[in-house]
C-alpha cells in the first residue's frame, strides 16, 4: 500500500501489464481451450493446487449425470408453432452469459417399449 502511495503511476503500469499478460491485448483470453479442472492456470493468477475447490469433481459429475439422464429419459421437441429459425440466440450483457429470451422445449417421456 505504501508503494502505491509513493509511486502510483509505476504501480498502476505494473498492474496493467500484469492484466495484459493474463487477459491478452484484445481483451480476450489468448488460449480458448481452458481446462476447468485446474490444470490450466490462465485464469487463476494466484495458483490453485491445494486451494482448488474440493467439491468441483463431484459437481462436474453431478451436472454431467443430470444432463445425461434428461437426454436419455425424454424426447425433446419445440413447442408447436415455433421453428428453429425463430429461436433468439442473443445474450444479455454481463459477466456471465444469459439468454435474452428463454429457450422453450417440451419434454415427453421416452417410451422404452
């Protein structure tokens, strides 16, 4: 904190350079193949290893199993009167991506007979 007070421009230049190195010049991550399991340190500037979330593998497996069971157990159709061309793919601005218009699908129980 004292270094920031004594030489704010120098510290800010160092921080900006660190951010450019992390994020890239164009504001996007240079490497688009990011591994969420902690082996890619591009988005974790302060490390991972022991600090990584211990429940992350279980959370990933739960999400994968839930989606697999939904795909296996149901036939998915669009509601009547809606075509594939009518689906709005625009997203709202923000840190996370949310659709402007929700995706509507009809789940019909799959008949295994």
